[in-house]
C-alpha cells in the first residue's frame, strides 16, 4: 500500500511539472484526484486534447469550450497520453500484486484447517 501511495505521489509531481498547462495537473489536489480516479478506472485521455486547455484565468474548470486560455501542442498530447498509459499499466501491476498478496495471506491463514 505504501508503494502504491509513493507511485501516485511520484507520478503526481512529474505530471504537475511537465503538464502544468493541463487543468487536471495545475494544483496538487487536482493531480492526486486525477491519478486516483485513473487508478480506479475513471481515466480520461481527453484531458490531453491537442489545441485546447479548458480552464478560466481564476483556475475554475468549466465546460469544454469556455475560457480557453492556452493551447496544448501536439507533443504534449502524445507525451501526456504516453504518460497516462504508462501510469495505468504500472497501477494495474501494483494493484494486482496487492490483491495477490492479500489472497496469499488469507490462504495461508485458512490452509491449516
């Protein structure tokens, strides 16, 4: 569990530094929420849309076509999707390992009966 939290924090720091223009990665709490949602199956590659950034100058998240402040270039789109794919694959491995460890511990407890 500690490894899972450390991975989320490491990827969160990296995402906040590299993808500071993406709304989901502007503030630390948004980064953690986005990565936790992605780990639990609610991932969205549309946050790395080429050409648009969906936020207002005051930092609020709005509808898709409101308050377009900056543009994401094509490299940000590819790097962002690669980042999220790598993160999701790593999360699948870590969560699967966690489940296997829990099952193995439970099996060892009840195998004596």
